[in-house]
C-alpha cells in the first residue's frame, strides 16, 4: 500500500496516539498497535495537529464538495473525502464507498415527538447496513498499512458484519466473537457470507470483549473494536458530511443511541474539530439515549447531579457496569461500555444529556420511523423515543432544529419487526429467573391480513384504512 503512516498532507505535523488520562499523558506513534495506553490502561485518542485550522474554511468546503462528484475511489468514499482531518492518507484505502448517507425530513416522527422539525441522518444506508462501516474503513486500512494478516472483534452483530466485509476486501483472515444465541440471524448471516471465522462464545458481550483484549496481545492480530482510536477517526467524518448536508448551519441538538459509546465519542470529536478549524461556530447539544434495561451510562450521568456541565465538572474515575444488560435492542445491549470517558466528555462539553427509553417507547418509535418510509433497527429508534421524552420535559424546545442519528438498517432485525406488527413481541424471561417474560404492545401494529382470492374483498379492506 502506497504511502506509509503519514499525517494529513497539508499539516506538516505528525499525528500521534495520545492517552486521555490527564495524569498520564502517554504518547504513541500511529504505527504502535496498543489500542489502550500501555502505561495506565486509559483510552487513546488520535491527536493530529490540524494545519487546516489556519487555512481557508470556504476553500476546504469547496474542495470537499467537488470531491463528492469525482469518480476517484478515495473521493467517492464519504469518509476519505474528508482526509484533511484523518490521521492516514493512503493511496488506496480499503473502501466500500461508505458514508454518503441521506439526511431525511421526518414530519411524522416530528409530530410524534411534539416538535416542529426533525431530520434523520440514516447511517443504516452504509454498505453493510450500519454506521460501523465509516470507522471500519479507517481501521482496516490502518491494519493493512501495518502489514496485519488477521483482524478480530467482539460484536453484538454490526461490528462483526462490517469488519468481516472490510477484511474480505483486504484479504485478511477475520475472527468474530459474538455472544452465543444473542445475535440477530440477519447480522450473523452477513458475517458468514463475508467469510469470517465466527465464534459463538458461551457468555455475554462483555466476555467477548475481554477475550478480544487477551487475544489482541498477539502482534499478528489487529483489534478492530471501538477502543481502537482509528475507528473513531472514521466515524467522526459523519459529522462533516452531516454539516455539509445542513449547509453548514449547526443544529441545536443531535441525538443518538449509546451502546459501547464509540459513536457519541466520535460525534463529539468531529464537532470539536470542525469548530477549532473555523468550519462551524458552535457545537450542538449531544444527547445519548440508552435502553432502560441496559443503561449504566444513564445511571452514571444521573449521579453527577443536577446540571452537570463543562469539563471542569468532577468526573468519575470508574463506571459501574450493568451485569445483566437487558433489552431487545441488541446493538446496544452492553453492560460495560468501553468508550464512556470520551462520550461523557463530549456530552458534558456540549451541555447535552444522557437518558433512557423503555422497550415500549423504543418499539413504538421504531414503528413511527417506519411509517416515514425509512425504517431502522430497534437501537436506532431510541433516538425518536428519547426526543419525545426530552420535548415533553421541555429540554428540547419545539422550534429547535433536531437531528436523530439512525445507526442501523430496518432489515438488520426482521424478527423484531415482524413480532411487533403481529403483536407477539416480548422480552424473554431471564435464564436465572431474574426477570419474567414481558410482552410489548404493538401499539402501531400492522399485521398481514389473510383474504379470499377476490377483488372486492381486498377493496373493502383497503377502503377502511387511512393513508
Ligand atoms: C453499534 C451500534 C450502536 C451503538 O453504538 P456505540 O458506538 O457502541 O455506542 C447503536 N446502534 C447500532 C445499529 C449499532 O450497530
């Protein structure tokens, strides 16, 4: 692969990996495969002194706009198009033309939430159906530049599908660790088709994560979980594309689901860098929504007390994990999120919040998004459920400009959708007898109807239905 590990062309400075613990300050080269700080175990972040910050914002916007119409692979990718802000600049990145996802007006969802205008940034329209692709193109390209031959990740399904696809493009061996029996069959089918070695671990996601950290000690194995700071770099470009689509007018609030909390970390970093480079003049409030039964980040946030704001707030040192995460939104069924420090910093700096949505709220919000003709997977619908709650509590005003980030595609979890509309959706009983089965009401049910093979029977049923 072309150039070695270089900083963006026009910075003249060298990007590096920096430990986020203020008391540590560990620094690593881009070629160091450490993932977390080897001195203190803290999270790493890519620190690229941005030469573009002193450049001309208008010229940079124009350059990006022109690249979007270029046939060149590197320009067609909705991630590599923004390479001035990426730590790597290879001649031939491992790409599936990720990014380039639509921003939709969602009037039905806005009405449901009780606000005037709501827009949906649909990251489910990426090549493998989730936002994970925007980070994976950078991580797998990094792996290729380091000469890795095997990639590995723990996953609730979407990271696996994405890593499997990009690893196939790069002709890597790929190992996927998923909790046995917990993954949507559609997501698992993707990894099978992309040729990954799939290990169904007898344990939960957090067990898979621990195993990946142990296996990642082998220098031949490249770890692609979101503790890997290169993934965050790719994911932050979603903000750049979003701001382009908004005509560089900053929204008031951006709302996204929270699982491992890599995505919200990436949004925080993306907005901060655009502001520091003079491309936007302020950062929107960032809201992270978790599912009620899988909400360790919500509990931590509540314990910070009323109106926590700004980085000067006394930040906790550790997070108390949820040992039995419990939700049908499997993409965010994570009890010990690895990126909570970065995400908390982003939420606090932006003066946003972290709240929970119930299973019923998530299910209904998902059906409303579907009625827009858009659709998403359950985890993504926490956003609309959360906005509805925030609007009711007066934390989002009805005239504010709000964007919800849909993280995954409707077809990622067809069983859930079908059960909701047939009125058979339920949270299963916990094996240890901790919780009983709980049914979820299909409040906006749309069940297929059996009908005689007869024209007038069909017309009669159609007439009784509103558009
Ligand atoms: C991964 C994922 C999430 C959670 O994102 P984090 O970065 O782990 O917080 C939410 N929704 C979908 C569809 C996902 O694939």
